[in-house]
C-alpha cells in the first residue's frame, strides 16, 4: 500500500514528459529544411503537394527544390517555425497564393472557352461568361463591353452562310432573333441589317417548307393549290424586298405557278362547266402575265368561267 503513491507519481511524470514534446513524439530537426518541412507537415498538416510518407515527402521536396519550385522553397522557409500555429499561418499564405493562381488559370480557361465557342457560333457561353464572372481582367472587361458588336458580327457571318447554302431551320431563325436584339443595341445601321437578314432567313425556311408541299402535291393523284402558294402569301413572305428575298420569291412562283399550278390548271380548266374552280390560280396568273403558250391558252378558256362577261 505504501508503494501506490510512488507508482502514481512515476506514471504522472511519464505522461508529463510525453505532453511536453508538443506536436509529435520525436524531437524535430533544427534548421529549416526539407526534412524539417516533412516533419512539420506530419505534425501540423498543411501539405504543399508533397507525396508519400515523411521520408518520401522530404525526398519529393528535395527534387522539387532542384527544379526551382518557388512554392516548395517558400514552404521550406516556413518549417523554421516550431509551433504549429506559426507554421500553419506561414503555410496559409502559400496556399492562398496557389488558390489565387488557380483562380487566374480557371478564369483564363473560361475566357478562352467563351471565345472559342463564340467563334463556333455558340453565343450562350459568351453571354454567361460576361454576365456571371467576377474579377475580370481589363482585356476581358473590354471584350465583354464589345460583346454586342462581336456577337452581331460573329452570328451574322454564321447566319449568312446558312442562308446562302439554304440550310435554314428554326434553329437559325431563332438565333437570328437573338442576334437582332444585340444588333439593335449596337446601332440603327446594325439593327436594320440584322432585321433584313432575319427576314431573309425566314423566307428561305418558308421556301424549303413550300418546296416539300409542292413536291408532295406533284405526286398526288388529285393535287390541289396549297394556301402557301397564293401569290399574296408569297409576296408577304418575301416583302423585305432584298435581292435574296426577290430571288426566293421568283423560286416560289416557279414552284407554285409554273410547276404545281400549271399541272392543276391543265387538269381542271378543260373540265370546268358551271363555276371557276381555279380562281386563285387564275388571278395569280393574271397578275403574273405568263408567256407560256399552254398557260396563255388555258387562261383564255378559264376566263369564260372565272370572268364571265355580263349578259346584254
């Protein structure tokens, strides 16, 4: 019983010695070095990308120092601090610097991606980048300031290409409507040009749809003159009156009146007995003044029912 206090005292002494060692059980190296840095990382955390266990971290550190790694060089200097708090505060500055560098690289990547996608005709990334990105560089701020003009020019080039190749769908006409919004902000001249281009694209899309309708009717047993072929509708779809629109109008008239219309006229006019069953065609031809001998002859016959002379 007399030995119990002595044993307790010895136990307490051993524990006290263990606690007095601070972070870790072993004595740390003295001067700042890769070995000391590895020890501090093991005891206090805040790694700098060094791999492996403590010895391997020290070796990795030496290799990176030889390669001129400035961040590892700064971390080695931090290892002069024996206390974890001071070491971690020193390392935090390095990590903050690394985070800032990563942010700059990410920002540049996003900027490069926005420019590349815009060049490819995809404007959404550029819009998102300029509206939602913070801490833009002067170059990026200037680019975003000119985005309306850039978008207008880039999208115009892409849409003109689609128009001229007659590869126009809802996707292109919708994109043109978006571009028109930017062009109007750029100025009246740009807005007017964009407005005309959008009307041309819609005329091209209408022509492609009309061609399918005409092709279908040309193969039908009992073809009919479609509503889209009415001369008033053709004029309405090409009312912008640009050289491209007028070319489309001519092509629409060719399809409707000199292919489908001529076929219907030839089939129906000779069979008309009591009323004019080709009124829209007849009125269209009357306005167009065709010189095709067959149509001219059919027009003369159709006039008997389509424009009967009043009885005396």
